[in-house]
C-alpha cells in the first residue's frame, strides 16, 4: 500500500537530525508478527532500549518502534514494524542475513543467554585467525543475530 500523503511528525519524533553534512546509517527494519514479544526480547534479553514511543502509520497500516543501544543520533537502530493486516509468519527469504551486535564479554553474554534459553545456531567460535569470537542466536521470530566479541580478553 502506497500513500500520497506524508506521515506528520512532531518535533520529538524528528530524531534523525536536520543538519547532517554527509550520509550516515540510520536504521534497519524487520517486520514482526508478535510486536510485544519481539520488543521484550530485544529490550530485556538483548539489552537494547526503546528509543521513543511506538507510533502508528495509518497510511501504511503499521505500528512501529525504534530500538537501539544508544540514541538515534548515534545510528545503528533497529525498527520493529508490525503490519496490521498480516497474521501469518513472515518468511525471511534468501536475502536476509543477520543483525550484528557487539558484546564486550562473550562469555558473560553466552552464560546469560543460556540461562534465558536463547537458541544458539552457532556457539562462540573464531572464524578468522586472530579475529574475535562470534556466535549466532535467533530471536523469537527466527531472525538471525550475530554476536561479535568487541573487547580483547
């Protein structure tokens, strides 16, 4: 569904900036079926925070929210979008790869995720000689998340 009328934002929602001098990464978006479960997973399990209120876009028939570790201005946000008229699970296709999240302490992260029974598809391993440990988990709707050790042990 395409709309010819723009979504209006109040000043608090215009969070991406208005005076950038060069392009920068803003966010990635995934469609989710169970909005509340996915928001809980990314905030309570992964440790992201909700970066503003949920908002509806009636012209697109969706509800959305931005989440991240920092602020909108820092970039690297994830947008969760729930389409009002879709009940069946989404397919991830062959184009989606993963979301990548850095963790300074892989061992502590893995221990916490094990306690929470997060599904691992690859336990921590070093893929490139001299490189960091990486692991892969799945969120409640099956999206792949890569964990990368961001501090040398």
